[in-house]
């Protein structure tokens, strides 16, 4: 995954205590990688799953709905308003969710962070991978 993120850099590497079960090591190495480029995140996560990655989604309650297409001119706007007035069901989204990756403003950082604990489970060769990112939620 890190090979697909050319702008990722190592932020810290240290030994840290890890007492959560089923871990048998008292101390383990942990590596923190950061990336501020959204294109790197799209290429890395887009290759990992069968479903394409969507950075922005609109939802109505717990169901995903399509985003609103704004009309081009006044006639189309009037037609859309009439259709909404006659409609019994509400199909406009109530919340918009977006994954934000970038430098942020001040102390509010918006980096994509990959935390890797190699060989955490003693003798197995397996580790633990954690992905940290910011999700923006806007109520409409």
C-alpha cells in the first residue's frame, strides 16, 4: 500500500508498549507514515478493493442517495420545484460526508496516516495496520 503512495513520508518510528490481547510482546516497533496528497490515497485505496473508492457521498438517514443536480436555467428550476411539491417522498439528502486529505488550517491537520506495527504477534510474521483520516460531515 505504501508503494502506491509516492508522497508518503515516515513521521515517526519508535518502540511502544502494547498490552492489548492477543499480543504477547511488551514492546513493539511502530511506524507512522503521513501523506497530504489526495491522489495518493485514491490510488492506494482504489486498488485494494473491488468497489471503487468514493470520497464524497450524500445520505438520507442511513441510506445513500444521489446528489442533487442543480438546474441549468429558470424553466428547469421551476419544473424541479413543481416536481418536489407534488412528490410525497423526500429524496433530497440530509447529510453529506466527505474524506478530506490536505494540510488543513493551523493545528487542524487533515493528513492521511498509516500506522504499521510489524511482527506484533511474536513469531508469526503478522502485524497490525491502522489507517487514520478525517471525515467531514455536513448536515443539509
